[in-house]
């Protein structure tokens, strides 16, 4: 009679595995947007390809996609010419300064990546998270060589299943 108000948990491990497999949502592979410019400084190209990928056809309007890439390309258009000038000056003076003349280029490149990530965060919070997408800047190995390049990755956010019990 003392166990009348007691609450017991049922550990049914067989059903837990079945539920997890049943309610897994299928998420498509991320879409990669590569740099399409002629100049690359430390893996960051001077512009991204504005061609609309077919994997985003039912998710995003082509105008929104092009507007996002236009904002990113405008950031690159402002910052990368300065980076190239500092890179040339750093390479010319590299022997005299024992490589210390390349530090300004490294710092400017980090600032450029940071500003691109800020634009992507703004875009994600105002538009793309509502559509179930997440944009990010990430490093990826080039197809033709061993070098690394920065690409835009568009990931699909998995939808939360309302049928899965808590």
C-alpha cells in the first residue's frame, strides 16, 4: 500500500531503438557554392558563383539567392583588392623582414572572413532559418589540387518531428 503514489519509469530499450529509426527525418546533402573569381588570396576567391543551384529550387527564390550572393560579393569586392596590394608588398619585402611583412595580409584576410560570416549570420537569422536552411563559410579541399579553398555551404536544417514522443 506504500507504493500507491510511486511513479516508475519503464525502460523498454527495444521500443526506443524502434522509435528512433521510425522518426528520423531524411536531410538532403548540403549544397556547395564555390568561388568563381580570378584572384584568390589565402583560399578566399574574389567572388562567388551566382548561378542558382537546382537543389534550392523549391526552397528559395532565385532573387533572394542572388541578393545574398550580391551582398557577399560586395564585401569581397571592397576588401580583396586591399588584401592583394598588401600581399604584393609583403612578398616584395618578405626577405628583408623574415616573413613578418605578411602579417598584415593574414590579419586582413581574417577580417574579410569575419565580415562574410557576419553577413551570413544576418541572412540566416532574417531569412534562411525560417526556410529551413543554414549558410556557412567553410574550408574545403580543391578538386584539382591539394590546396584548400573557402566555399559557401548551404545546409538543410532537419525538421522536428511532431510525432516523436518526448
